[in-house]
C-alpha cells in the first residue's frame, strides 16, 4: 500500500534527521515505528533495512546488546544479500566501538567477502535493484572500515607484521577500485 510505504519513508527520513542532530533516543523511536510498519507490510527489504538502521542508532547510544541483536535479526532474514553484508559491516563498527578489535576485524572481512560474492545478488527484488548502484559504494565502505580498523589499531606501532596488515588492506582497496572501474565488472 502506497500510504504505508510513504509513512515508512517519512519515519525513516525523520530518524536519520534525529541521528544527524545526535538525538538518538528520538531516532530509535522513529526507527522502531518504521520497523513495525515494515513488518505490518511484510516488506523484507524495509524490515532488514530498519534493523540495520536501528542497530546504527543503538551503537551510537552504546547500547551494544540491542545493536547486535538488531543486526542478528537481519541475518535471520538473509545471510547472503547486500543487507547482510551491510549488517556484517555494522557489526564490525559495533564491536570496534566495544573495543573488541579482533571480532570487529572478523566482521569487516565477512562483509567484504559477502559483497564480493556478487553472483548471490542475481535474485534481487525491484527495490534492491534500485539500491544496486549503492552496492559498489557499500563495498568500498566495507573495505575502508577495515583499513580504518588497521590504521587505528596499528598506527602507533613499529611491528612489521602489523604494518603489513595495513598495507594489505590498502592494496585490497586499490584492487577493488580497479575492479569497479573495469568494464568486466558491469552486468
């Protein structure tokens, strides 16, 4: 129903606006309403998007348990889509905020691996097809998150092994840019 989709979109925009103003409790309230509406409409894309966005707001309030719970809900719906890949990246961010560095790195890598399995995106719905253009940017963001992780964790170290990890992540980013620029990547 168009009216419900419009209401969902308005709630989502309002919640993003509250996030931008650092009014996270209000954002969470709007995101919960949007999620309830998505569930009522039985719209899988909007449901998983709502859970991902809710988790981001929870992480900003340091309610890590709720953030991880929301991200796991995404994975209950689908563990191979671009939403799952975004969820893995958001889990990395959440664990990074919790200072659980190794777990964060694990989820950043899982996000990258999920994005790179592009043939798993062949059965995209119409709404997901509209988001397809964001896919490449989201993949790049996952790699940047991994690079940022290494820079933050190891920038003050002289350990060669850790410096190689930073270089490896940067090389992965460069390789991805090449892939994204190549004609062979286009569908």
